[in-house]
């Protein structure tokens, strides 16, 4: 159920960004003798796989293997089939590494969308880099208040974000759940 809902969030972000009408964001595959007419969507995935927060990222390799298997024949958007390339990076539970690996995904791997999760130390630098670079990003598992205020926004004078989206409950929900 979680995977279905997560897929709906990511799919909604892709479709909401105008993907159905325009395909300029997807890159043609130019290697390995594949059909050059088939394009690929590069997704970057940043989470803590090592360090003190590694427990949050522990299931990620398994879950991503299921997603990769599900999309191995590509996805159809607007009647066109796209390959999906998921590039996973370890943020090592630190802000500086999260920022660095996200910059690498944006500048070297040329991702079309960023997915990030787990802790404030991982998520905030990643979505900050995505917002600055104009790369769509979806984050989760950090209370929305920490994400919203930690990324420089204000509850009294909120400013809209153009490229970053967050899906998570708030501090009060965490409190209610654990008490």
C-alpha cells in the first residue's frame, strides 16, 4: 500500500510538472547499443545508508530493487515509453555528504527528479540543492514543520517553492502516535 501511494505521489509530481505534454526533460539513451529513440528518466534517490541514521535507509536497497523490477520495461507517459534509471546515493547521515551527493546527481548524473527521505540532515540539503538547480524533488519522512521552516520559509509570510514538494505528517502527529 505504501509503494502504491508513494508511486502516486511521484507520478503526480511528474504529471503535475507538465510531463504529459512535454518530454524535453527526458534524455535520449546514447549508449549500450540501445534504441536511441527510447528516452530515459533519471531519478536520483538520496537517503542515509550508513552512519547513525542508517536504520532509516536500511530497507531502501530492497524497496528500490522492487521498483526497478516493476519499471524494467519502462513506463508509459502520454503514449510514449520511457526507461527509468534510479541512481541511489548514500548521504552517510550528514548534511555535507547529502549536499555533495545531490550536487553530483544533478551535475554529473543529470537527474530529472530527486527523491529524498529519512532525516532533516539528509533531506534539507538535498531539496535545497534541487530548488537552487531547478530540479523537481519530492521528500518525505521529516515532519513538515522541520522541512518547511528548515528550508528557510516562514509560517507568517510563506513563500512558494517552485521545484520542491514534501509529503509527511507534522510534529503533533508524531507526538500523538508515540504517546
